[in-house]
């Protein structure tokens, strides 16, 4: 819009711009809007980045007596609009050598023709529009963006300076990413929420104070837009869970009453990115009975062609292979959903439904240096059709993992190979911090960047994907309050207990989640298991681990009365107590234990334990609390007593499981897993 109006103004034309309000006029050409413009005195109507699918609307504008020129780059139907001129890089009667121009690129071509030469100073706007339009950065697009960015970095335009100021970015470091994630969203925000005119006023402003004021307004609108997207995306995902559960369809068609139609395209992108399915998100207007929305696709499913097969139920639609907009009657939404899923069955194979990530450069940490990363700047810009190189860092150890950002939405990792270390940032993946066990071996893919702080340059990886091939052990042994660790457990985890006492203890905290008792219940296979309490012996632990090859093991290992620090009374203490009983003949445990405890400085539990050992070895009798030495007591080893053996075993298990360092624990469970696999092989 800005490119063409500026060019016409330079030619002395009396020109105005009009951007349809998507809430009132929908997407693209609109008869009522054209009639309004005609009444206001418009004689020549030039569309920018739309119009190619508005057959009836363009014909209506012509019937009003207006001269109509259509400039567009979207997919053409079988019929072209009956405009006075249709300018399109893939026009069937044309032979233009590059068919992938963005909408702003087509406008720039018309401006160049009208002016007699390319208005190179307007390449700043062409770069912004080309990146935002997500067209391939090849051929002319590539030149326009590269030259446009060079000019943007030194631009004196009040709009550019203001946008950089409100977003907190350095203008001289501006890149295609700055356009895509900073400039573009702010310029698009007003149109997504209502009137798009402020964005054009900003770009055309020649007054720095005015530009800064508009930029600040756009910045606030962008924050509002972000919140709307977050809320609608949450509702859309909840709808997917309720409607589909685990049976994900080929194509999502998700609708909601009064969802903001200006942001549903962003929500569709989010769904496609998360689920890797073509997604249509529709806003329902209950008053008019109309659904308006946007769609995003995946490789192998041409949105425009597939929507065209349902053209009879679509009041309006347009777009291209990967993105589209449409409107239809609410009663036809189910039919559209059914049609698209039936069509998708024919074209989307299992292979096409699996997202793929191509690795360009596998690297070791000692191969990464600042100079090499800086050299990548020479081949920018990156984008559609010319993606950034994807780097792979394999089998690195997680030194640390933590959530960062005001809302703790992002993940920061420090990874190492034993010698070198590198920081890695994964935006929007803060929740993964709870799913990474200490020292996990990870492979990461992403983009190498330079982080500069206080004049010091440091390499870091902007993470695209993370892979973990090893099983993980999560240690919650010291976290006594269930409310602190239970929220971190996956919903589909199996909870295992080794005693009825543990089941009774944890049931109030588990919200009706079942607990399986090892030795009584059949332990079902699950990707995640939780060991709630301490096993009573090593065989129980082996039984639990042989029943499942879980990739995620969560340890709590609750024990009501730990014995490790109590220890077992030594032989000298047993000897003194034996001599004491033999000398007295009898001793009333309940009445006199307090005096003995104070006299010897022994805990009462220790006295009771030694008494039980003597009773099991038939050294004493115990009747109504009275301990009496037996005259016929023979010589026996203390270790023969079952309670002595049980305590020995418990102390050994506590040392092995409850108080062992994490690394020792990981080795133990790794051994148990290997033994379980080997044992299973013997039975095959």
C-alpha cells in the first residue's frame, strides 16, 4: 500500500488508500466497500495483494463505472476478474520470468513502470512486505530483501527509527528476523484487531514525534494481539482434546464463537506447528451465521486446490498452497471438515504426516568459533526457499537446565562434552526443564548465534529441536510434600507402591489415579513410572523394574521411619543389655523403659528392638510387657533373628537407594534395566 501510494503521489496523482476492515468486510474485495469508495469519488481502483479471486466483486466495481486494476500474487482460479488490467507474476497470458513475487513486489513493479525507473528508496518497504508475506527468498525477492535490509539499517525514516525504539532493537543490527518477529507483527497488529490504517500512516509519516506516537500505539496493540492469540490457542487446543482425544484427524477445522478473526491465522499456524496437521481456525458470528477464518498447511497438502473442491460452500476463499482465508455459512462447517479430511486421506501418506528436519552441518563443540558464525552473515537473508543452515550437536551432557523469561516460558541449557561448553536457548519450551533429568545426554539442532554481553562475544545455539535417546531418572527423594513434585509427573504415568501403607498414604494426593502394588497387581507397561515408596527388599525392586521398560523413572521412595541413621546396636550394647537382664532376671519394659533410656542415653526404640531380637532368639520371654530371662537360653548369633535381618536389609536398601548420590543411583537402575532385558530374552 505504502509503495504504490508513494509512487502515485510522486506523479502528482490525487490518491488515497483504503484497507478493508476484516471484521466488517471480510478478506479481500467487498461489494459494499467498493460502493462506499465509489460514492466518495473514487474513479480508479487499484487492488494491492488481493483481488485475483474477487470475480463478482471486481465485476460489480466495474459496473459502477470505476476503472479497476488488480495487482495480486495469490493463486488464480480458472477465471480471472474482468478488470481493466490484471497484474500478476503468473498471469496465463504473460511470460514474466519470476512467478514468486510477494504482493508488495508486484506493487513495486507497477510503481517502477509508472515512474519509469525503480524507486530504490522504497525497497525498505519491499523488504518488510516480502519477508512478512512468507514468499521464497529467491531471485528478485532475494535481491529486494537483501538491499532493503541494507537500506533499513541506515534509514532516516521516522517510522523505522520509531519501530526500533519501541521494540528495543538496534537498527544497525536489523535483519530479516527483526522484520519477521519485530517489525511485521507490530505493523500487522492494528489490522488484526480492527482498523489497519495506523500502520500505513506510520510508514508514510515524516514527523518523528508523530511516528513515535503511532509506533507506541502499535506496540500496545501487538501486546493485546499476543494475549488474544494465547487465549484462543488455548481454547482451540482444549477443543481438539475434547473432540478428538488421541485420534488426531488429517485436517483440523476448529471453530469458536466471537473469536477474533484477525488473529485466527496465527492460531492456525500454532496448531499446525504443534500437531503437524493442516489447520483451519474459524471465527463464528452468531448474528450473521457466518464463519470466517484462516488456514495453514503442511508439505503435500495444497490448501488452495483442496479448498477449491468445496468452492460451492465457500462464500469467499483465496490464498495459496500453504495458507488461505475463507468465509462460509456456519451450517456448512461440518461439511467442510468432512470434505477436507476425506480429501486428505487420498493425498497425505503416513510419511507426509511425519515432520522432517534436515540436518545441514553436524558439529563438535571444539569446531564452533565466533569467526565462522560471523561469516554466515555474508549469505543472509534466510527465509522461505533459503532456510538457515541447521546445525546438529550430538550427545552432549546437560550441565544445567532452567526456565527463563518473565513467565518462565523459555528454556536455557548449558551443554558440555567434558571439555567445551555452550549455552542453548529454546524459546517457548520452558516446560521441558521439568522433563530433563540431571546430566541427560541430549542431541540438539538449531541455529548458531553470537551472544554479546559487556563487549564479550560468546557462541550460543538457538534450539529448534531436542532429542534424548537414553532413559531418564528423576530424583524426588528429598521432596516430602507431594504437592511440590506430583504436578511434574506425566498424566499417563504408572504409580507403583511396595506396601499397602504407601497406597493409603498417597491416595489422598493422587486425585483418583490408580496405584499398583508390586507383588499383588500386574504391573502394566508405561513410558513413565513412579516408585512411591521404598521396596522392602532387592527382589521387590527387581520385580518392579523387570515388569516395565519405562523411559522415565520418577523416584520418591517414601519411608515412614528411616533406619539408616539409627543403625543397629553394636555388640557391646547388646552385651550390656543381655547382662542387665540376666542379672535382674526380669524387667518390665513398659513401666521401666523410661528410666533405662535416661540411664544409658539410649532411645526407647533401640531398647525395644534389642528386646525383640532377644525374644526371637529365645533368650527372653515377653508376657504383658514383662521381659524375663530364660535359664535355658543357648548361644546364638544375633543375625539369626528375623527383626535383626530385616533391619540390616532396610539399612542396606536405604544406603543403596535413599541416600546414594544421583550418579550411583542411575548406575544401579541402569543395571536393573539391563538385567530385565537379558532375562526377557531368555524367555523368548
